[in-house]
C-alpha cells in the first residue's frame, strides 16, 4: 500500500485503496470516497496445522458470517 501511495504522491497514477490505507497520507494527496459505496467480499486463509489461537479466531468469525 505504501508503494501505491508513493506512486500517487509522485503524480504517476491514481488508485482505489481501502480507506485505512490513506488515513495518514501526505498532504498533497486528495482522497475522494467512491459513490456508490463499494462492498468487498473477504476470505480467510489458514494452514491445516494452525495453532489454537488461529482456530479460535476462525470460530469467532464464523458466527459473523451473514446467511
């Protein structure tokens, strides 16, 4: 993300980024929110030998999945 922000800062391009990526941006970068708002589908990748903390995390996010 930092490299993309630097490319934009240098005037070499534009980008669509997560809002969190531009919270602490250089002052010369202007941010516009996309209209209409966008929606992203995310996935979680986990190793088959993941430890108890990773498995507990999966259990927690499983209950957040919309029907």
